[in-house]
C-alpha cells in the first residue's frame, strides 16, 4: 500500500491548490482525479465560459464598430469555432495544472476514489493511506423534479458550453451567475433568449439596484426576462421543447430549441464512502469546523461540498488554510463575510459585503454613495457607460459595510473593496487615497465621496 502524508480527493481549484500548498509545506502529497486535472472550474466552468464570453464581446464590438468611427465589412460568427477556442483554452489550462503537479512532486492518481475507514482511499481497487485525507470533490448542475436534464433538449452548464450547433431559441431557467452569463453569451451570438427566474429580481443575491440595472441592460439587448416565474413542466416530445411557466398572471407555454437549467448546484458526495467512514453530512453538505476538519479525525473537506460559498476562490482559500493548520502554522479562520462574488456577463457584476437592504435590516445607520459610469471619462471614452459603483458605510464608525458594482471590467476592480474591508479601512481613508485618472477605478473613490457629500463629478 502506498503511504502519503496528505491525499486530496478531487483536483478542482480547491483540490489542486490544496495539494500544491501541502507539497510546499513539505508533505508527501497525492491527488486523486477521476476525469481532468483542474476539475469543473478549469475544464467546464470558470475558464472556458470566460473564453466564450470574450468571443461574444468581440462579436458585439464588431457589430458596433460604427460607434467607434470604424467600418468593418464581411464579418460573421462561426459558432463551432468559438466553442473550439473555448475548449482549447481549457485544455491549455489543464496542461498547466499537470505541469504544476510535476513541478511540486505531487503524485496524480487517476481513477474514482472512495474513502475507507482508517485513513485510507481506494482508487479502482487499489488502496492508499495517508495521515490526512482532504475531500474536494466539488459539485455539478442541480436538477429540479420539474426540469429533468436529458443532455440534449434540457441541458446543464456543461452541455451549454459545447453544443454542436447554435440554437435559435433558448430558455434559461435561473438567473444566478451561470444563468445570466450563458444568457448574455447566447443572446450576443444571435439566439433568442428568455430568462425565467423564480424570485422577484434577476441575480437575486445582489443589491437590488444592481439587479434592476442588469435587467434594464439585458432587456435593452433583447433578452426576455420573466421574474416571479416558475417552470412547472416541460414537454420534449416534439421537435423542440415546450415549457409551462407559472406566473402571477397565470400560465404560459414557451417554445424553444433548448432549455438551460441553471438553478444551482448539487454536491458530489454520493458514493465516495462518507457513510463507511461515518462522516456527518447535513443538507447536502459535509459539516466541518473552522479549519475544515470533519467529525472523524484525519478527514477534512473543502470547497463546494462544505457549507461556505460555492466559489472557486473560496475553495482555494479553504484548502490553503486547511493544510497550513495541519502543518501547525498560525492561521485565522476565513471571513465568509468578505468574499467577493463576480458575474462575467456584459455588463459585469462584482460585489462584497452587505447589500443596502441587509445593512438596514442589521440596524446600521448607513451612508450610501453611488457613482454612475455615465459620469466617468474612461467609461465614456471606452463606450462603456452602463452601470455604477455603490458603496455602503456605517455612519458611526466609517466601516466599509458593502460595495456593489455593475459595468465594464468591475470584476477586476472589486479587490480594492475586499482588501480595504480586510484592513478595516474607513470611508475617509478611501476618499483620501489618490486614484489614477482616467480609470474605471476612480468610480470607487467618487462613490465614497458621494456617500460623504464630497462628490466632485456629479
């Protein structure tokens, strides 16, 4: 039997990052992977979707070349080539992870791994043991009883990024990050898209002002949006698919070529041996303490299989914390209230901390500032005037409670707010930090200035 210090089950952005940090700390490490190194995020999620979105964005630039004083003749899209480019980007990144495994002397055990009592993992009939076993098996597209996926007419995100041909009509059920990113991509490529959202607002976890702006932007680009609506049944017997949608005004039947189900995720915790080991699970999540130990000594869990936010950067941070704690380093528990969330549609969305509604519900006396990109010189020059930056501060102590952005490139700007909140920065300090001009990031300073009654460019 092969013996290791640490075995990681799963090689997504949680698993492979955990394995690398473990190796850096001197642990003899192995990672078990049943499919592709990099997991869903790298192969079928975060990375290839961004490649698709970039193609859609470039196509939109071509369509609007006249707005920039340019004439482009004879351009068109090649849907299969767009998909091929996306797969190529994913393959390149996966090869990059293979390189990192070799560089860090991590053994990659290919096959389906199951946990065994006594700190063991069985992979396709062969047993491996370790002092510490870290579960990082991730999640997959969740299926609703009223919306069973057949992989052809009713699909999940995985099929959505590698369709053999572009659908003429698509219904997207769910308007979280996955739903709105694919809605934007297919709409930009020329598909007629309808979003069906159960809750009253699209991107329902975001600040209401952001939700309203995205709905306005999407409707302007031709996306149909149905909120407070639910798909109660689907009929795939005909050439396309028919969806019965229940709304406050009654039932409607929508017809499309394809329905994309984007209603959340289901953790990959079945058939991995949790019951054999005795690891406690609650509501589809493995229960862990602040340093990711399960109830059974020597077994840990990180990423989507645990109760924290199901985000790639969260899984990576959890894995690093987990192995640093095992190594005896001084580490602090992760602050789940300061995790940035990003949506890469156009316009992009990025946020961290409390929404305005949450801050008021918690009883804070708040100062709220907002700066629209329509007043930004950089945004005007770039032709990206949609959206705004919104900031929320505690009026008493100046604590930065929340920051919410929608617009071009905001997913690259949110880190300022995350770092500022980590360092307990006050509104006054942000206001007195000189921001470069002309940049989109100036809007953060201007929004703070608006909160404190000192805004210059409004």
